[in-house]
C-alpha cells in the first residue's frame, strides 16, 4: 500500500512540475522597443538564456519591410531563439559596425511540442497589436485577409505604425493547411 501511495505521489509531483512548462509570455517581456547597442542586447539575450542561432553569413530584408535597409552597411545579423513557451520566438538584430541596432525582426512560430493552436496565434497577434498601439499610437494601415474566402492557400494580415520614435510592421501568415506565423519588424528611421 505504501508503495502504491508513493508511486501515485511521484506521478502527481512530476505531472505538476511539467504542467504549465509551456505558457504564454506577455509581449512586454518579449518585445523591446528600445534600441540599445548590440552589446547591451546580447547581454540581455544571454541573461534570458536565449540560444544564439546566428546563420554566420549576411542575409537581407526587403525594402517593403525595412525601407531604409540600403542606407546602412550592416554586420552579419545576429539571431537568438528565446526559451520555449507556447511559441518558438526568434529575434534577429541588424546592427552597424559601431553596434547601433537599426532593425529588429521578431518571428513567432508554432511550438510543435504543444501544437500551438490557431486560437493561440490569434490571441498573440491581438496582444502584440494592443501593446504596439498603446506604445506607438493608432496604426496608419490595417489590412486583413479572410482565409475562408480566399482562393490562396496562405493569406496575410498587415498592420503598420509610424510614430516619432519608431516604426513597426506587424504581419501574420495564415494557411489552409494549418500554417501560422507572426512577424514583427521594428525600426527607427
């Protein structure tokens, strides 16, 4: 009898430790609207125990996402993957030789370990929109595509903000096959 009780207790404890391992991180803890030097950002990413997943070669961003991209000579972009939660969050930093970060690229993807649902993506997208609107003001552009009515396999929702201090471009891909992805581009100029 003691062995059975001990076994059940161990099962309950291990279940409670793993329960909630993946959760929703509030956007204010994910998105940094300041533009510190890359050294400062790297230290914060290391403190958060983010994994450095830098590709090791230069890759660019289209002018439709970052219009001032061609104005600067960037170092190799540095990429970090944050600790797993309901999403896999990757953040890319584009910075110049003097370590001035000019552009940040956030990408929320499905965490296959928990099968991030379409509803979770909806909630995260609206949470990000609300956070940016509170900090940057009302967006100047909003466009939403209806996946059900579209003949395309994948559609995109777009929202853009322009304030005196920052510009932000939030977009979300939704696919008929269950594909979901949220991307946020933030830049100063």
